[in-house]
């Protein structure tokens, strides 16, 4: 399997700077100049609008920035307490040029990681992300938004550890009205981003070393 480099940013990364970095890195991965990369980071409080975003799904009274982005999906929120995971993987070298399989593998990675904290996540074939069932109510704990260039992936996952969930009230997250948003903290799990990062790195290789 290709070598995977890990990068962790300890301070919030400005969103446009992150996109610029990913664009350059994806090009270098595609050209064989740099290895694949998994980047763990946070953003300051922002909304991002994917290529399917509908202006009717965001409040006119928002007080934090909105960025148009080329990833898939609709509106979502990023902010402190959320572990953002940008995965830049070369699906050609992995002999798996299958977007649906890639999304399923991302889901398995997050579900297996959550299991360490006794959180039982689920993959839903009809709606992207990782979901948990709380007292009969399904809520999203991890949102996905990906882009692929020459079969190299980028953008990725936003995993809610302990963000301010009130920011989601100004959007219809990912265009889904009938389900809620949750976090580890809301589920009663107190943990740190550092602890989550260790689990994510361990579980990554159980999924992606095989695919």
C-alpha cells in the first residue's frame, strides 16, 4: 500500500488556506511527488457551502462567514471542538476507483473509531455521514464532504467532539431537515481531540491498508 503521511495542526486553520494547501498537495500526490496525507485540524467558526448548496437552507441573519467550496454536499458548519479530517488518498494506487466504496470505507473508519468510546455509529445508504440513535432519534455525529481530482481524494470528514451545536440552527445541515445533529459531548462522552486523533490513526490502517 502507498505510504500515508499524517499532519496535525494544533491551531485553527483558515479555511481558504486549507483549501489552497489541499489543492497543491493533491496535485503533488497525483504526480507522485508527495505521499498520501491525512490532515487533522480545526477551523474557526464558519459555514461552508458545497456544490449542491441551496440558499434557502441558510438563515439570512447569520453572523459568521460563509465560504463557497468545491466539495460535494450542501451547507455545513465547522468550528472549534470539531475534528476536521482531510484525507488525500490516491484511489488509483489502491486499485479502488470506486467513490461509493470510498465513502463506505470512510464511514467504517469513523464507526470503528467511535466504538472505542462506546458510541455506536451507523452507516445509512440513503444519506451520507455517520449517525447515532439516541432514544429512537437519529442524529448525525460526522458529516462528509469530498472531492476527487484524477482519483486523488480531498476534503473529508467533520467529526463533532465538543463543538457549539447552536450554530447548526442557522442552516439545514447537508439539506436534511428531519434528523438532528449531535456530538460526543452531547452524548455524555468527555474526551479530547488528542485522544480522538490517536484512535483515528489506529483505526485508519485497519480499513485503508486493505483498500
